[in-house]
């Protein structure tokens, strides 16, 4: 898919494994991009799965995060493991290591 959509990559779409995420500033531009993506996929002999496709949405779940209007937000359901009770220093260190992943989402995290 990367080869088929090379001229659109990182300008109007990204590809991750078998997923394509497209974006645009207007509905007209989005329609044009979707048409072009479909044409490129057809030319490469690839098909889109209509049941798994999602069009014209402002919020999208990707790899355990929500992408919404230029923001990357961790999925709250994936954070349920944070509610733990640490019983010793080793468990506290383990929790701090796991929480440091979320450093980019928490201002002044230290």
C-alpha cells in the first residue's frame, strides 16, 4: 500500500499495516482524497473492506489512543490497570516505569 499511495503519504494519508488514515481541511478535499485512494487501491489490485471502513469522522481510535482534532489522547479503558496498590518498593518502581510512558500526555510529569 505504501507504494500505491506514495504520492499521498504524510500529505493526506498514512498507512499502518493494512490501515489507511486520511485527512483534509474540507469536505471537498476529503472527497477528492478518498477518490484518489480508491483509484490507487484499485490500480494495485487491492480492495477496501466496507465493514471495517470509517469515513468522515472527527474522532478515531488508533493503536490504543484516540486521535481527535490534532490531539492524541490515551484511551481511558486502557488505563484501568493504573488503579493498583503497590505493596513494596519494587512494585512502586515498576508502576513508575509504566507510567513514564504517559509522560507526553501529562504536563510537568516528573
